């Protein structure tokens, strides 16, 4: 493979760098393929062994799994509302995006939540509800708008559809072969290209790319597509190296803590899926992903000892970037917003996503590494959050039990002490 790659690209090494990039991609695919390939029976976020463990823990009334399960509301009355042509305008604002994106989000949450209810209770009503939602979308959707925020919200929400489908096809015999084949066709022909464009572009390395590679890795495993799997692993490693700096900062640290978590959390979840296929991305670059997670938590929680830096590693959102019209900087051949206002404190403090149980389970339980800030996030109350107010997508309480989230969610149920069954 190395000789072939050099022969193909040597004559054009003086051309734009896409040739060298393509060579590296081919080399990476050959290396990954030699060691592992996606096998759907291993599962996406959870293997069959994990699912049985979860069932037993809740039915034995063990904690924190029981509390984690109670965090999932019932979706038996949920009515899916699929769209034939999915559109999401920029910033998820404006008709029809004000309607479509929240509905897709609610339907994907209901599908995954119903599948987890089925895992715990073995009540067929929940399995049938998950199937109803999956079928509604797979038999209705025909296109995803390729620009604006369509690729982003596609990448947010379709992985949970696949988590649900993966659980149902492994554990329940009531989903027809015809419906399963249609769902797979939609993944291949609509959802995969639906996360294309700048969502996966190698020069667009903010949280968009983290979500897109998470979505594509999930599709590759679900479909057992070895080529797509290898490509996604290559991109995931490149995204970890690009998004997370050795210091622990991220590309989007200066932007705000919420978007930083979006970028980090999607990579964590993708790394868990890869791990279940026998590929260790977690440890890449000496566990840089963990360093990035741990660095941000004191600022997310608003801890008094959080040491907010005076300078920032990111060249994209840092306040000293060159500005055009005071608002934008040219990067990636497009106009990228530069953060405005004060830079002496982090933005979006007190807004926490739900992926920290996955982090804790892997790095602490599986690998025995210290994760002190992750444990704070899971077990301690944040001084920046009013716990008398109910959690919402804009202000999520980080402590156990974890709730729903774009990036998986309900991790207290699904990822507490999985090391006990591995």
C-alpha cells in the first residue's frame, strides 16, 4: 500500500496539499483495516453484554443505575413527525428550522429513550414505540438540505436513531426485515451524505466536524462498512489532534464552554463506539481527549479555583485575531465569527452536557487513570447553577443522574461501571 500510494501521488506533490492528504488517508485506512473492522454485533454505544448488565442492575434496584433509568421519561404517547425534505437554516433559526430541528431532536430522543426502556423493562410497548419512530422517518425522508445547519443538526440527532435501531434489531424480533432494510438504505443514501460539505471538511475543525465524524462512524458500524469505518477513524484522530490542544484548551474555548463541550463530547462518544469495535482512539496522543475534558470542567462548573488563561491557543476565536468589519476573520475560505466582548472570564458557565459518565467509565474504571474534575462534574454541585430551577437544554444540571443530550445522554444508566462486564 505504501509503494502504491507514493507512485500515485509523487508526480503531484507540488500541487495543492489535497494530494498529500489523500495519501495519508489511504495509508490510515490500510493500517486501521489491518487491525479491526466494524461488526454490528458488538454494538454502538453498548454491547449486548452491557445491555444485559444494565437490565440486571436496574431490576435488582442497584444504584446509580436505577436513578439513571428513572431520568428517562416515558415516550409511549410520543407521536413522530417526520419530514420528507429536511431543512435547518443557519443558527437553527427561521422557518422551517424553528419547527424541523426541534422535532427531529424530540423524535431521536424518544426513539433512543424507548429502546432503553425496552432494555430495562422488556415491555414490548417500548420496543414498538421505538420502531414506530424509526419507520416513520425512514419511510418518509427523501432529502437533507446540504448547506446551512442541515448537516449539523443531522449529525446531532441521527446517531440516537441508530442507537435505538441497533438495540432493537439485537434484542427484539418484531422489527420487520423490510423496515430494517429501508432504515439502512436511508442511512447510506441520505444521512451519510447529509453530514457532508463543511460539516466534515478537513479545514472546518470546530464542533461541526466532531458531530459529523460521530454521525459517520455510527453509520459505518451500523452498516458494517469497513471503508467508511476506516475513513471515520482517521478523521476522528485528526479531529482530536486539531480540536484539542496539548494544554487542554480547545479550538472553541474562547468562544464559550457550551460549544467546547459540543466538540469534545461528540469525540468522546465516537471514541466509545470505536472502542466497542476494538479500536482505541481514547489514548491517542497520550490521552489528549481526557486532558481536554479535565481542563474545561472547572470553568464549566464555575469553580473558584478555575484558572482562566490570559492567552489562548486557538487561532480561530482568540480575541487578538485580525477582524474584518469588527466581526469576522477569514478562515477556511469563509467568514468565521470572532468572539466579542470581555475575555477575562469564560462564557456559558453552568451549562453542562451529558457525556461525562462515558469519560469516567473509560479513563477511570477501565484504565485506572485519575479523573478528578470529571468526578466533580458527576458528583458535586456547581456553584454556577441554580438547582431550584429545572434543567433545560440551555442550562443542564451536570450531576448524576445524567439526562438526555444530543450526544448520547443517560450515561448514568448506560455507562456506569461497564468495566465489570468487560
